[in-house]
C-alpha cells in the first residue's frame, strides 16, 4: 500500500461557530475504512500533522486532521509566541465541540459511516486526544502524546483503551500528573498503557524539529499507537 498514491483532500464542514477546515488522507481503493482523527500541536494544521495523517492512510485508515484554529481564521504558527497566542485563544470547550463536530462529519461520510473512530494528538492535541474519549463514546481508541491529564472525575468517564506517550524530560507536562493517569487507569479499571521515554523532551515525535526529535522513541511510540488502533478499530 505504501507504493500506491493516496487520496488527499482539503475538506470543510459547518461547525457551531464557523466553517471547520480539515485535511483528509485515505487509501486509494475507496473501500470503507476505520477513521482516525489527528489532532494538531499548538502550531496548527501544518505540514507535519498532514504527514502524520498520510502515515495512517498508508496503514489502511481514513485520517482526518481538523483545523482547531478554524475559529481564529485557520492560522498556522511558525514561532512559539504566535503558537502560544493561538492556543490560549482556543477555549477547551470550543476545541472539544469542534472535534465532536468532526466525529459527526465522519459518521456522515459513506466510506466511514459505519467505521470505528480513533483519535491521536500531540502536545495541545494530546490534551484533546485524552479528553475527547472522556466526553464522547464514539471514540474506540485514543493515543495522546504528551498532553495534559484531565482531573480524576473525567478520567473515570474514559470510554476506550488508550496509549499515552510521555518524554522523561518534558518541561510542560508534569510527571506527577502522568503517574496519576497510570494510577487512575488501574483505579477505575480502564484499559490503557502509559509509557515514559527516557531522555526524551516534549515534542519528541515531531521529526521536523531537530531540537526535540528522537527517532528511536518516536518509532516505538508509533508502533504502540498502531497496535492500539489495529486491535480496536480493525477488529
């Protein structure tokens, strides 16, 4: 499948506050496939996130990367100050609302209408990828990478298996919260794995950032995420 040309489209659909833009990548055969929502870092819907969507399409999924900055004019940041402003301008309730709208769009597409849906996210997107399955029972598997950990009462509502990836040297997400997530999974009887990658920083999966990228850890985390999705979306 990797040698076949993917189908790529820029999609748009109405949200409650504005039109939501999204990048969609899928295998070329057009047959119904399970869907994976790819949630952006604080930079926005940039080329890296589009590339992650393509990777999932090569693995036999319809990958949808919604632009969570649609409410702010579909902006993409290249410097941390602008990224921080964009992220702070997105209320968490609005981000979740737009992701739920994305779920509704997926369920209305012929090729994904009956499919199971997964979600993966990185940095800011990792926070949403963990919170979304606590608020929507439409998510069948979630792979949050170094995102914020919701309070215990929200983790109690987690409705699917997860894989949570975290870098040991993360300067944004506190290790104590990551340990709390691991404890909560056991306490509440939830399926999931929390993996801490030694020597890795926040953003270690992003291969466009030489300052933080760790190829070995990124490859391992990718394989863990794929196994999670293959087991829960393709069965």
